[in-house]
C-alpha cells in the first residue's frame, strides 16, 4: 500500500490536522470454538454456565451464530435433557445436557456461475475480491444471475461451510454496481460473525480501514474535512438516497475526505476536476456520492447525483471530455481495505490500483498544462 495510507493506518488518523483521539481498541468477538459440523452434538452445562441463556450457551459451546441457533431451536433441532428446547431465552441449570442436531448445509441459492474474478486474498475463512465496474454484488430483482455471489459460489465450491445453514458466501458490505474496488466476503459462519461485528462497529473501536478514491467536480474549499449528516431514502425518487433532518428519518453517516490532486489544467478552467480520498466512518447506501454532492462536489460521471454538472463536460479539453463521456459510471473506486482477521487476528491491509478507465482519466488530467 502507499505510504500515506500506511501512515494513516498506523496513526489511526485521516488527513492533516485530523487529531481526534484514537479510541480504545475493542476485541473482535470470536467464537470460543470452531463451529461444529453437521450431525448430533451433546454438551453438558458446567457450574460456570449455570444460569446462562440457551443461545449464549450454544454460541459458546458449538460456535454457531445466535441467529443460526434460533433457527435450529425453532425447527426442533435442539433439546434439553431429551425434551425439545422451548426458546432461545431458556435459562440452563447445572448438569443439564443440551443436544443440538446440525443438518447438512442446504445447496446454495442462487446457483454458482463460473466467471473470471480478481482474487486479492483467500484462506479457509474469507476471500477478498477486487470487483470490476458493472458487476452486481448480490442477486436482486432485475439481477437474478451474473452477480458476484453467483461467481463466488462457483469459485469457492465445497469450501463454503454453510452460513446460516446454506452453502453461500457471507456478504457483510456491498459496493455499488458502478463502483469498482475491494470487497471482503465470509466463507464460514465464524468469519461471518466476526466480520459482521467489525463492519457494524465501522472502525470506531475495532480495526477497520476503508478508503475510496473519487474524481469530483471542483475543488473542496478545505483540503480535508468531515461530512456528518443523516442519510435516508429520497422522499420522491425512491432509487436515490438524500440528506434528511434527523435520525427519525435516516441513519447517521460520517465521511472524512482529503484532497489528493488538483490537476494542472484546473487553473483558470471553467470545469475543474480533482481527486479526493474518502475515508468511511459509517457505511450507508451511496454515502460518498450523497455527501460529496451535499458539499457541492458531486462525483464525475454520476448520472444520479451529479446530473446538473453534465454541461461542465463541454468546457473540458476534448480528450478529457471524451473520457468522461465514456465512463458511464461514477468515478469512484474502493482503493484501500484493512482489518483484523476475525479468526486468526492477523492485521490485513490491501490496496487496489485505479482500474483502466479511471487511470486513463487520471493520466489525461495530469498531462494537461
């Protein structure tokens, strides 16, 4: 990774002047044991465990997520002293015997589809992919096939251990179809639990770094800053997100930004493009796109949030105008992803170079005098 990103990670800082105190680091909640496989398993309640709730006990003893345990209880796969367990809240007594039957993981839905994927890192627990622009992460209406999930099911095969009882990859964060870059996906239930906790924490107390490179219209007034708002569904255009008044209408969203490059041709030009590095403290839908538009600097190529800036293309030098017109996507790339491995505890840090379309734009901008 580059030295600026490495330095920010080491110091727990983002950008010059970023002097918030580093929070006390919490521990990622790891299962006490490896999750049990399919079949029948029995566990006795010790003196220390007496009084525990059933779901807590089984999470500790069997290494399964509480949502998975709840589903098994509801399907009569858990018993206490040979009697069906009533619910997850059941308090246990010393000496009781808890039995759990873990069925074989159901076949993956959707089906796997062979596709070319750029794998940055992979072990038995998780996989990190450098997602190309245009690839949808998860199946949805209108995108039932050809998604990253389809590709991962085919790639991982039997190494998917059954997240929530289904042979599927565990998606803990997503990248828009028309955004490129780094994405981590869980292959096991235990990794899914750890990564989910890590991303829910948003790097406040746990080890998580997410940085994006964005080409934006104009130059932010300050070379670094923080945007903090609430973001919710747009009241009229349902495909969009919007800044909303308070937490009753949306969720808190925090983006730290730092000016990377103001390109040479910008001096005196009517249409200025600059490169900004954005660090996410939260992970809301379209967060960077909404926030940069909010401060008057929408992303280049963003037809949803930057439509009013299309006329600026006409003022660009012809070569750059052609590249901007040819993007057909927002100029946004998930460039840096770092976190503590949820199982091994190893600190992982990865950086993805700009893809070809954005690198061409950067080169053309840099060549202008």
